[in-house]
């Protein structure tokens, strides 16, 4: 039987693939790799290499936005392990994980800016008490939108370079080892992916009869 205090965190929404195993609030194992692609092939072996093969009573998984494929891989693995282990499974927004880490060093509000698709960026504002809805914007739209003084994420420097004024850019990728920084109310039992923008493929109109 798994240790009831253990939590396994799974983060696969970006080019980084990372997992972390906690006993209570103590991090006991972590594996963080910047892969680009190949999450599907690496994730399960990474979990199996954890102590007790990563077995836990609670699983936290990234819901996105980010790579459509990466998000789906992470959620599918979390669901399968949750069923096999009888574990509770909760999700969290990927950008919230980046914000929580950034706010450790910059306690004020943070704007997170991450790679999107088709040349766009995923952007959202966070504070200790609130998180905003993610928007997918072109760099030009992002510049018009503006940002908090602290910008975090893998496009933080690019975003800051477009803005007037003094902005601090914190280059970060999501890291499963930081999930304990997330406020409890930012977790959800709804494992619906957060895509951040509409799917590329659109349903065809029904043919006239």
C-alpha cells in the first residue's frame, strides 16, 4: 500500500518534462528534463525510476495551456495511475505553477508569458489571491495589453523587450518540484485540459440537404 502522505506531481505541458515525489511537504525525488519532444516515451520510465515507482495517494498534474500533446499525455498518465493506485487526482494551471515559483522571489503580482502556438504567447496575470484567465496573444497584442513589473516564463525576456518602463524578466519553465507552492484553491478535481486557444481544426459545416 502506498504511503498516504505521498504526492506525485506530473508536469508535461512545455518542452520540460518533470516529475516530483513528496512525503508531506518534503521533496524526496525529482526529475526535470528539457526534452522539446518525446514526453510520451520518457514520462512512464521517469516515474518508474522514482522511489517505490512513484506510488502515491495523491497525484497533481498540469492541465495546460501548452503543448496539446504534452498536456494530454500528462493527464492520461495521471488518470491511469490514479485508477491503478486508488489515488486522488487533481489538476493545476501550468502558468499558475510558473507564477507561484516567480512569486517566491518577487512577492508582488506577476505576469506569466509562455510559448503558445502559431507565433502567439500564452499570457495571464497572477497575485497571491487571484489568477486571471489565460489569453493567447500575438506579441503585438501582448505589448498593447501590458504586464506587471515582474514577467515570468520562457518568453518573459521577449515580452519585456516590447514594453516601456522597468520590467524584470524571469526566465522559467514549469517544474513539478514547485507544486507545493501552489495555493490549495488553485487545484481542481476537473481534469479538463486548458488549451488557451481554440483548436486549429474546425468542424465542417453540415452539408445542406
